C-alpha cells in the first residue's frame, strides 16, 4: 500500500507542476497517465486484490500421506485441494525427493513441472540441509500456514507460531480419501 501512495504523490506533484509552470505543460502527457495508473494500483491494494492467501507445503512430508509411500500423485491431490480452497501454495522439498519418486535427483524446475506450479513456487533445499528451516522461514516471511504432519519440535524454540492453533495443517488419507482441516 505504501508504494502506490508514493507513486500517487509523485504523479500528483508532477501533474501540479505541469499545470502551474507554463514551460512544463508537455509533462502533463506523462503525469496524467501516471496519476491514473497509481490510482488504479492504490485501489487494487485497498481492495486486497494483490493479496494472496499463501500456504507452504512440506512436499517431502505430504507425499508420504497416502500409505506412507512417497507419491507425487498424493502431493498433486493435496495441492489441487488447496488451490480449490483459494490458497496459493508454495512447496519445499528435501534434496532427496527426486530419488524417492523418480529414482534420480530432481531440481526445482523439474518438480514444479510435475506439480503444475510455477518454478518460483518450488524449492529443493541443498543436499545435506534439512528442509524444515526453509519451510519455517518461508512460512514466516509470507505470513503463511504450513501443510505437514511434522510438528517441527526441533525448531519450536525459534518459532513460537508453531504453538498457535491452526498454524500447522495436518492431513491424511482414510478409505482412500484425502482429509485435511483447513479451518
């Protein structure tokens, strides 16, 4: 909301200068469209059109939900469910995720392609690094909840939000059907 306000202020100041100073009348050709554009951005920000309901998915955890066997299809179903409920998911994987589902290393782009997500919304952490700190950091940065059955106990001291009800969204399969509480 700050950026549209700044743009509107600058545009209005430039428009006022173009009206007030005869030698700058050509500046109106630039200032008028900029003022309209900044008003449009301000209106979108005020109405919340640019706000996404982010959710971070622990991909390495979720792909084990159905029968405790890693399956990309399980994750695809969970992502579809989240998207249908208005969420914008981002997914974080351990480095070994590709080996578990394809028998070889898969990078961010390859996994994003398999999931039908933009590559910028998929992260594969470097080999030897746990995904948990990245999951938690991304969720904190986005103000997002996390989809995982992991309770992140090793990281609880640095992340008090883990204790908030509903911050962690757990799920599983019963009788072949996905169950998740998105309240």
